[in-house]
DNA sequence: CGGCATCCTAAACGATACTG
DNA sequence: CAGTATCGTTTAGGATGCCG
C-alpha cells in the first residue's frame, strides 16, 4: 500500500498510520527518543539531558514509549537501584525521521522566530 | 553550528531548535501541513480531508502555523467568502521531514499496534 | 462558508511528598 | 535512585450559537 503520494489519504482520516502519529506528536516523546539515540541512558541522565522535564513526565513518557514498543527498560537488581532505557529495533527506525526533524529544526529555527515577531507579537 | 551528532545537545535543553520542536510536536499541525502538501486547500476541504478535527481546532492550528510562517492565508473578496491556505516556502521545507514521518508511520503502524497488545492491554 | 465567542469537560502538567 | 501518589492549576479541545 504505497498510496502516500496520491490525493488519497495517509496519516489523514482513520488509517493505522494515524495511530503512529500520536506517538510522535508528543514533545517529550520526540526529544526522549532523540536523547536515547546515542545509547542507553538512565532516568536521571535523561532528566538532566533533556532539561525542563519533570520526573513525572519523563517516567510517563518512557512508559508510553515502552508501551509502543519503541524503547526497552532494563532494571538491575542492585543497591542503589539502577534502571537503563534503550531504543528497541523499532525505536531505532524512528530515529531516522526524528533526526531529519532535528536537522530541520536546527536549520529553520531562526526563520520561525523571525516569522513570529514579524507577525504575532503586536 | 552543526553540533547535532556530538553528545552535546540539539533539540535538548534550551537551544532554538527546541522552539521549532513545539511546532511539529502537535498532532493536528503535522497532519495539516501534510494535507497542504499537495496544494492550496480551503477550510472546509481541510476539515473533510483530515477527519476528526473540529472547525475550532482547524482554525486554531492554521493560525498557529501561519504565525510560525509555515502557511499563508488568502481570503478572496467574494460572496460567499472563500479562503485558501497554502504552504509558504518555509512550510515546503518542513514537508520533507513530515513526509518521512508519514512513511515511517505507514511502515511501522502495525508493529506499534502489535507491541501495544503484546504489552499494555492485560 | 469561514471563523470568532462562549461554556464546559477532560486531559496535561508541575510541585510536593512519600515508598522500595 | 527510581518511581508512585495526590493535589491543584493550566491547557486542550468538543459543542453550540452568532456574525462577516
């Protein structure tokens, strides 16, 4: 089914792709996947790395990503406890488009900012 | 500044790219940009095309995208009134990563669904 | 037809405190 | 350290109705 360049609908209407959109249309989910792109990270590391996210949101995001099969949780039976998160094979595939997005963001952040104060602020 | 492959931070912390993330980390914004990818569309057309979105949300999303410089609004002085929306040059550049995302979604939607009922539902 | 205004409900999110 | 639980505030978002 490669109908994604015809006037039909992909990611529009109720196709299964729409569900996957819900995965990535989440600020923290995207950054988290991106942050895990360079290897396994612990809860605290992610929190520091991402910046601005609360423990609660991070855990919630991690659970959701795990639930979607994008990341793995690995808890070590140690004292003090250590828990590491890493991308699954599926999660790795998401890394590509997300990286493209980050490149876009990097390249066009100033253009967006410029557009913003050309319009809105008044 | 192409530091996006070093352990530093892109899209992490408070870099300008983070702002651009806010643009795309919006369910309706992404689909709307995608829907406008094939050419100018009217409010009603978009509403029907996207499916599941309310008039209010659509207008709100369009305003936000316009405010970010991604789309243009063109109102014709006719009766009954006609308003068309189209991507700006900046908006067109976003189309690429968004299309990649849609391809990913298409390709991996079932994998996500599978992961979901392998875990969560119990 | 496009879209703003209003109301109202549900969900997101942050802060804090507490457990293994 | 990792995580849960609870609370309170903010925001998202649907429904309806009115105006250009």
